[in-house]
C-alpha cells in the first residue's frame, strides 16, 4: 500500500488589502485531516516600515473551532473580545477557542514600526460536536510548554497535542498532533501511525516519503496504519499534523459547525452586530460576504 493517499497543492488567496496566503485546507477532495479543517501558509512576505493597515487581519468572528497561529518569522499583535492583548513571536503558539463565539484581530504592528519578514501558518481545528458551543477562551504558550528536540539532524517542536508519548501543554479538545520540523539535508524522521489521519506539509525545501518526492507548498495526506519515514532531500521546513476525525463540518466564511442552522444563526448575529468586537480594536466592521469563502 502506498504511503501517500493524496497530494494537495497550495492555492493563492487574498485575505483583503493585498495580504496573500497559500491555502491547503479545505480542499475539494479532502476537507479535513483529523480535526484540522483549515490550513494557510502566510508569506514569506517582506514588509517595510509604515505598511498600510489594510494589510492587517481586521476584526472578524469565529464559532465552533480553535485557531492556532504559528510563526517562523515576524510578529503579530492579537486582540480579542475577551480583552486579550498578546504579541506572538516565532516558535510560540496562540491557541484561541472560539466555541459559541469570539471575535479577534491580528495586526502587523511590529512590522509597521520596524519592518519585518512575515512568515507563518494559520490553522483551524474543528471542535468535537459536544464542545462546539463551549465558552470562548485564549491561551498563549511558549518555551517548555512546547516540547522541543534536536536529534539526527532534525530540530523539532510539538506545537499542540500528543505524539510518541510527548504532550504539549496547549489545551486541545480532541486527539491530535501538530509538529514543526527543521531538517538538515539527508536527515530523516519517522512519523508513527498512532493517529488515524495524518498530513505532511513542506513549507520550504523538499522531502521524500516512501520514494515519492514532496516539494515546498504541497501537503501529502498519508494512508492510515503505517509508520512513514520522511527524509529531507535538501534542508527543509516541515509541518506534520493530524488526529482523530470529528465528523462532517460545514464552513461559511469564518464559521465552522456541524449544523447548517447554527451557521445561519452566526451569520445573522454578525449582520446585526450582536458579536462584541475586540477590546481596543472595535472601530472596523467587515460586512458578511455574499458567498462562502472559508477565509479568516
């Protein structure tokens, strides 16, 4: 049996104001990998001091999911409707549980002041059905909260979840794993079969999986039940992710739910401006889009 079930190429999307991302999930032939329902590569983008605010991710709502922001370069300023103000830097994790509803913004304040190379990944994790309407919360993690290792030419960090008996301190709601690897040329790492669904995304470089090459900007969805060795053909940055499926989910704009009726309620709540905007960032309102886009 082949190790790779499907390969997904990133597609360019504009988040508004000219900030383009490379979208991997959702994909027509594969909506989710484990509970991961959304996966965007942000950048790399060189930003000069004084960039316009139109490049920022402006205040917007979420329901039914957790967002995880992870940077390789640059910085983002997070504000949300829980009164959170948190700068995120490379190697740290902002994990925001939307639950029954939250709004937030991510501003390029550091880049605006100093200039920066912005490079990172934004992912959404669908919450289990019984937890879709929990109270929203925000969690920032860094350092020892995110187990790291350096062996055999691979520098790794567990961003969230549990794998190979190691657990990150990020408060996940279902079985999952999410890792960042920096691989030297020729280095390899085994990805165990303990999680039912798994994906490998090459941010930079090129790897080989069971004899098949995977270039930058592509995700391989792996077949279940088989340990897979991933080898770097040249120096590579790799994200490995997955977990247990949580069931079918529907998406409209920034809303995720197991219920189409709940999506309609969220749309109406946003139209009627019943969702509190982020504290300290409540002067902009993005109208509800006319058609579903699955964007943030």
